[in-house]
């Protein structure tokens, strides 16, 4: 991480990982919200768990960048 005049520059690898986690989290979150039927409880639970884990990963990625 480099800092130029108060602006933090992220590496391209960090951006790729961050955007991948963000995309997976958004897709799973929308899957929970717009699931057409509530008959498949296992799928809905998997989507909720993945969205929750993705949210934690985003916070962890950003928190790790802030401390390094």
C-alpha cells in the first residue's frame, strides 16, 4: 500500500480480490432477496451464509489495508 498526499493506492491484486468478493457477496445477497420460491431452504441458507461471509471478508480486507 502506498500513500500519496493522503490518498491510499491499492495494488491491482488487492483490487481483483476485493471486486471478486464484492461481486459474489452482492449476487448471493440478491439471490436471497429475489428467490422465486421458498421451497428450497438449503439453497437459501447457503446464499445467506455466503453473503454473510462475504460481508465479513470485505470488512477484513479493508481493515487489513487500513492497518498495514
